[in-house]
């Protein structure tokens, strides 16, 4: 019922991504997800960093600082919390296109130690742009880090002073999105 | 072509309840909207009645089947949602509701010329199809309850009415209370009181904002009184705005709902008056909070007035008298090993020392005497208990401004000297090069000077160049002192601004019921062909946006490269306090509305309530 395609992008990009495209059988809903390859590996590494950091924190506290039991617990919890806020899962961005209704951009950047479904439910930032606000979906060229030229996909929104950027992709996604939106 | 059907989630439990029956789903579909399912009824009830437009049967489900069968060959996609309860002011909105009237202040910073290309692009004929189907659907969804009620009224046989005894008793008692004569007296008295208070507040506000001596720009206390006066002036307007539309939750709208035109009833939605509702209750709550905060801090200060005044006496005495005096004396005696011009430095230091002593004797000394400080603190804390913490804080800020007045004068004097010196230096430098500043044409022109003019000019130039470091040292010292006093004032004023304009109501609504402050919608996919529509609450950073803008403006005035340029050139800092805090006044209209215009609307409105 749904078409799934995985595309690897240009090998020149430092971080490789793969694209997952799901489409409803009647063409009503199109969902494009950008998944970083090595997602699970990166996540495991971040989790490891968080765990190591917490353990070193516990040891230094036990050795150098004298605190009561609740104080120790509290400081361990703060260290764990801060580290897990800094070292998070790699961002997964999803673009959902609803025919005649609009476009929705969802970024999930959850904590390392939580499962994916939990992250998707609690830590997702969504933005819905209704059809009458969307002027067009365009591909622009831009300069990044001084002299490198990249193509990026953006949505022009009426009554707004900024472009809404979507993930940096190739033309394949562009043609699918326009067909689905109109 | 995809057809979307909106399916309320509470019908799922009804579906389970009627599972052993052949069911039909009845939906409403107005002009240029999609189908919204109103109810599920067993098919046998429908055999007796035929449904007319705009209601229609959209789908059927036989007993024991798992999925609904929808009519024609189009592809269907269901969107499920929880019905928003309009009585508690829940609703869906595609854009975040405007919590402040930021249109007047913030948009002036956006340069319209930069976006002409974008506007040209938007006006291209290719992009002219405005498809606001989703918007109309959401307006229809928001009025779901009213539509359901009129559907029930029209087709009685499809529903079993249950009599709610306790609700009827409650309404009967309420009606009896309303028609008593005591309520009439109380309401007329209240109206007169409110009108008189608004008149007083209006005159106070116009006095403080009088064009010729803008007291609001000079004193923080005047600004605080002005803010309160404007808020009082605005209260009746807000109250009327809210209560004119109050009937929407209680009674079904009077418009005939089976008409095809869906744009008629757009004005009934709470979107229009909801920001005023939030602002009104936010202001009331903040004023009450303010008074309680003032009471707490005031009583604390009153109890410890002795100790506080002792510490303050020592601290202020040191920083405003001994410290400037010591540094001024040291500046005349080669500070930091830099050799300054002895005569000029001595002259300056004697001048400033004289002014410091004079100001100390005249006002700084008496103001920070321990007994006077104690008395002042006591008075301020008592005033804070009555009028609120912001009042007390603004009095303190004004007191501090008067205390540091001599530093302000020093800064102005030294900046003027420095500025004049720079200007003369520049002009003499042009003379040295043989050019002259042409004021008429505003440019530098060649000029033929006589020999003695050139000689004298060059000698003066050299003298002034060598005298510049001395003036510069004094100027820098007094500028840093002035910056420190400005920082203290800004800090206290920010606390006052926080107390005055904190978005307390919006934050608490966000905690208690996020569906009441919609900031957009979210559509999640639940399964093949099923979507989930949810309301997304306003982000917390959005609620604090006026403060962020205010901080940016302050940064721009006091801490930016523009300020360094001003310091370098010796120009003074001028701040129009009213313009700076204009952005926080954005929850009020720009000029207070005269009560006379709507006085006659107030009294019949209150009488009409019974």
C-alpha cells in the first residue's frame, strides 16, 4: 500500500543521510523522513558519553566534595540531566504533505536514553503551514562556510520574513513534493 | 482526488456501544467545506426520516464489520479530533492567537522596502488560487457543539433526550437572583463609581503626557502612575468587548444553520475577543500580585529598616562622596603614572571637588543621613503595601536618580568640554591642511589663509592636542560612573517591567489547559488513511517576546557600537523612556479612550444581564 524508497545522497556530504518516503495509496498523504545513517551508532556513542560523564561525576564528587546523601543524589541527577541535554540523539526531520491542506515539518531531537517512540511523542517540534499560506516550494542556492555552494529546499510562506528551510536534498524529493501538494 | 472526513473521537465509544447494529454516520457539509461527522445512529431509525441538505449519510457499517464503508469511489482519509469545548473557550486556530497588540510598535522596525520582491512574487498570477478549505473546516469544527444541537433539534426521533434535573434547578435559582431590586441598586452604584474613576484616570494620564513637559520621560514614578491610569481607562472597554460575546457559550446562535453559506457565522467565534479576555484577566491578576508582593517586601523592609539604613548610609556615602572625591584628587596628581597637564588637571579637579562638596552639603548628605533614610524606607514600605511593589520600586528609582544627579552633571560637563575640544581640533586640523568647512554646502573646501592665521591656528592645534589626554581622563572617569548608575537604574526598571507585564495568565493557561491557547495544529498519522488533529499550544518563548524585544532595544541604546561611537565623540545619551517601554505598553491601546463615548453603553448593559 505504501511506496518506500531509500536513497543515499552524494558521497561528498560528510554526514550521510538516507531518505524514507511513504505515500498513501490514494496519494493523499506523503511523508518524507531524513534519517541519518549510523543513527543507532551515533546514539549509542552519545549514550556512552552520558553514562561515562555521570560516573566520573559521581567519583569526583565522592572524592572531593563532602555532601549529605540527598545532596549527592541531587548533584548526580543534575549532572545526568545536563549531560543528556547536551549529548542528544541526532536530529530526524520529517516532512508530511497533505493534499490541499498544507505542509507539516517535524523535528525530533530527543534524549539519548529514551526509546524512539517516546521521543517522537514528547520531544517533537512540529510546524504546520496551511495551504493558503504556502506560496511555493523552491530550491535555492546558497553559500555555506564561506565558499561552498549548496542547494537547499525551502518553503515560501506568505506574510513571513523568513524562508522555512527543509532538509538539504536533491531534485527527486522536489518533484514528488510538488505533485503531492497540488 | 482525496476526500477528507472529520471524525470526532467521542463517537468511537458510541460505536462500541452500538456494535451489534447496522450503523450510519451522518455528516454535515456546507459550501466549500469538507464533511464533518456529527453523529452515528442505527440504520433502522433513519428509515423513517429522510435527511435533507446540508446533512447527509456519509458512511455505513454493518454489525460485526471492522471498517466503515464510505460511498463513492473516491479515496477517503479520516481525520480524528477531540471536539473543542467552546464553553471553556477551547478552539482550533491555524495561527497563534495574538496575545499582544504588537502591530503598532514592533512592525515599524521591519523595513518594507526589503520585501518588495517577495510581494511581487506573491502577486504573480500563478499563485493566486487561495485555497482556504482547511480554514473553513476548522471554523466549522470550532462550532461543532452548536451544529450538533441544531441537528438534534431538527431530527428529534434520532435521539433520546435525558432530562437533567439539577441543571434546571440551578438555572431557575440563578434567574430568581438576577431580578431582585438589590442587584439594580448595586449595579447602578458600580457603574457610577467606575465612570468616575475612569474620568480621574483619564485626566491624570493626559496631565502626565502633556506635550510640553513630558513628565513620563523624566520620572519612573510618573510612568508607573500613567500605566495604571491607562489600564483603569481600558478596563471598561475590555469588559464590554468580552461580555458582548459572552452569549456564545450559553445559548445556540440565532443564525439558521442549515443555510449553505459558511462564512456568515465567522464573527461568532471566540478568536476575536479572546486576546482581550486573556489581557484583561492578566492585568487584574498582575495588579493583585503586585499589591501582595508590595505587602511582603514592604513589611520585611519596615521591620529591618534600621539595619538596612545603616548599611545603605555607609555604602552610598562611600560610592557617591568619598570615591569620586578621592579619584578626582588622584587625577590631578598623575594617575597611573601618566603625566597630565598639571595646571589644567588641578583646575578641573578643584572645579569638580567644589561641586561634589556643594552637592554633598545640599542634597546628598541630608538624603542619606541615617534617620532620614530610616524615615524614607518606612514611608516607601507603607506606600508599597497600599499601592503595590512597582510603586515602591519606582519611588526608589527616582530617589536614586536624584541622589546621583551630581554624577549626571559631571558627565554632561565633561562630555561637553571633550566634545568642544574634539570639534575645535578637527576644524584647526582642516586649517592646517589649508581647507575649511563650508557650512552652506556641507563639505570641505579649499581656502586661502593668511600667514598669521595659519601660524596661530597651528599653535592652538598643538596646545589642544597636548591638553587632550587630561580632558580625556576626566571624561572617561565620569562616563564610567554614569554608566554604572544607568546600569543600576536599568536593573530596577527591568524588575518593574517584569512585575507589570509578566504573561502570568497565559503561562498558567498553558499549564492547566493547553487547548485554550492554540498556536497552530498538528496532524499525526495514526494508521493507513487515518490522521490525528491536535491543537498545538503557543510556545513559551512567544509569550515572552515583548521582553526579548525590549532587551534588544535596550542593548541597542546602551551597549552597542552606537554607544561606543557616542562615547568617543562625547555626545550624551538621551533616552525617551516612553518610546523605550512603548513595546510593553502594547497590551493597551495607544491613546486612552474617553469614557464619554461609551458611557451610555455601560449602564444598560449591566441592567440587561437579568
